[in-house]
């Protein structure tokens, strides 16, 4: 009698399965298929990968996103961890007010954040125009000069995302038992020593998580350069980042196989990061 | 010594608070001033409400009220996708946490991996897939991919795996309740805070998504607000003096652009407040019952 029954729990995941398959698994498999075939659908090995790699826009695009990601990760790690440590151990009311202020720009993600920063970078209207002039920026076009872009995009990403991570790090710091800090204090450790020697190692896996996840997200950059391209009337190329290049190959040239090859490059980066997080940080380990 | 360390800490925190808050303040104040005043007056001064009304009239008149359509589209896409997410992710998390069936681990691992992967990595593959199915340009090419939200499944899974008292479920089953009835009467009501959490994350992710709708929609009347903003940006002279004439025709200058940006954020801010309330209430409710 029991053997005839539906396995327990299975019916509950049935509505979810088509979505997982259609928009999670199938797109990846289809992109792989396209990347390894020619326009006529015949097997072409690594031809599409080699072809896109030698495209004159490919290497610059990857250089751009690596520069951007490097700058962003550096500022993220230093300032998020630094600010979380500074906030931790403050009076609760002060600390929660600061956390709220840091988190607030998180509501302006996507296109909204880019638009805000286009204004902030325009010396004509920016409240920080004196700072811009210090850096020699007296015209908007100078602010978005090619050499500045990785920094500009890193700043936008930091502005919208850092607050969320500060809240996460702060939460992780709060899980450190009070007795541990107390014991260190009795042993004569100052606030700085406690922060570096005790607190930092305790939130290491969260820092690793943030770093890997942000690296993967950073390589997918699309909207920021896309909007700056529109605001600069083509001064900034529409193939600045790798995702943009893949998009242009698909849309402007109808070269879906080449677009798929770049999409697969980026997918591999994202998948590697995900596997690394699951297997190495221990944050998603469950006993089952 | 202690005083200066404390002072330094406060100075650093305040400096960062200024960095995070001033752009938001500027954005709130910008629509209260005319374009010329934005350049000449103090960047953080208040203009007048009359200017806000004027900026709204210009924005609303732009391209035959298309701004309203964009907001409506965003609401339609984010709400319908989030409804599907709630209907599929909560039961799925429950089934994965308390069920035992072949393939459970595989589904769980795939969900976890896709959840951690940046969503943008899947946009072009999804575009290529929909393109081969000739679904490009349909609203379903936005709503259906939005409806796949592995993070929601994961939240529900963690909740049911850790916080669900199994005795309660067993008791219901002993009493002869079917699997569905057990879920409907016991598991689902207990998960109210999780529903709020999943709603919040899903809605915000959909509302802020730019890349997918940008790639799969063709007609500007179908755009959600995020893509609409980029459309607006490219038709104003705010950052391109070369576009000068165009700006006069469409009457979209910096105050209008700032207002458009500000209004685009309002729904996310509202959902944020609503969900936070529901979350706190849900947790308190649970505490009282136990």
C-alpha cells in the first residue's frame, strides 16, 4: 500500500520544477549548444571561442571588467569590514542610525543609481563639484573619461551595495559571544586588538562570501556602461564590458553563436564562483 | 586619548554617511528647481512645490504619457512574477525540506548554484532561448523568467528545515490530514514571515532588473521603468549639449529626469516599509503563540 503512494514532498516541488528547468538549466545548455556550433547548427568545436577572443573588442572588454571588479572588491572589503567594525560596539541607537543611512541608497539600484551618479559627476549641478574640481574635472565629459570609468562604476556599485553588506557583517559580528570579547578585554586587549585579532577571524567566511559573490557579479557589468554610453553620445563605446559585447554581437550582428560563446565565458565565471562559495565557505553546508 | 579615538571614529562614520546620503538628498531636492536654478543655486537648497508640479507636467506629457505606462508595466511584471514565485517557491521549499524523494538533493543543489550565480549571467542565455522559441517582444518573456526565483525557494527551504516543528506535522498526519491539508493548515500559516521576506526580495529584484527586459522587449511601450529611464536619458540634453534641440521639443531637462528617477524608486521604498512591518509583526505573532 505504501509503495503505491507518491513519495512524500514530491508534489510540492512540481510547480517549481518547470521554472527551474526552463529558466535555470535549459538556457545554460542551450547557450553551450550554440557556443559549440556554427550558424548552420553543425559542431564547430572551440571555433566560436577562438573567434570572439580575437575580436578586437574582446580583450579590452575583459580588461575593463577586471579593472572595475578589482577596484570595487578592494574598496568593498576595506570599507565594509572597516565600517562594520567601527559600528560594532557603538551604542545601539547610534549604530542603527548609521546602518540605516548607509543602507538607504540600496533602494536606488539599477538605472536609478546610475542616473543619480551621472548628476553627481556633472560639475555644473553636483553638490560635490568642489571635489570634482580638485580632481581637475570641470566638465561632465572629463568625469567620464575612459580612464576614470572603472573607478566611477566601482563607486556607483559601492554606493548602492555597501550598506547591505555592512548590515550583513554587522549581523555576523553580533553572533560573536560577549564572553569572548570580555575575556580578551580582561586580558588587556584594546579595541583595535580585539577588532583585528578576535572579530576579524570570526567573520572571515562572510568576507570570503562577499568577495567571491561580488567578483562574479562584477564581471557581469552591463547597465552602468550602457547608460553612460547613452549619456555620452557614444563617447564611451557600447562594447565597454563583456556582457555588452555579447549583447551587441547578438543584436547588432545577429551572431548568436559568438554571443553564446561570450555568455558561456561569463557563465563559467559565475558557476565557478557559486561552486566555490558552496564548497569552500561553509556558509551553505547543511547536514543532509 | 580615548576621546580622540572616539572622535576619529565619529568623523569617519559621518564622512561615509555624507557620501551615502547627500546624493539621495540632492535627488529629492532637484525636482523642486528649474533647470537653470540647479546650476546657479546651492545644490542642496529647496526650490518650490510649483516647480515639482511643472516638472511632473513635462514628464507626464513626454511621449503621450509613456512614463505612466512604464510604471504600470513595472508593477504588472513585478507583481505577477512575484505572485507566481510565492505560489511555487513556498511549497517547493517545504517539499525540499520535509520530503524524501529521488532527485531531492539534485534539485536542492541546482537551486543553490543558480541562486548564487549572478542573475545577469543567465540573461543572454535566456534571451537566446526565448529567441529560438520566437517569444521575444512578448510580456511573458519578462514575467516567466522573473517567476524563477531560486533565492525564494532557498529561504523557504531553510525556514522549514530549521524552524518547523516536525511533531506538529506528524500529529496532523496521525489525525488523518492529507499532505496537502497539512501544508495548507499548518505549514503555510507558520511561514507568514517567510512569505513577507520572499515577497520583498522577489519584488525588489524584479523591479530593479534592467538587463533582461532591455534584452527581450522590443517596443518602448512595453518597457518597465528601469529601461524607460534609459530611454528618457538618451532623449534629453542634460548630459549631451549636442542633443540641445531635442530637449526643447520633449521638455525633458535635469529636473524632469531627477523626478523620473525619484518616482521610479517609490514603489521599492513602499514595499521595503510594508515588508519590514509584516516581518516584525510575523515574528512577534509567532512568539506570542509559542
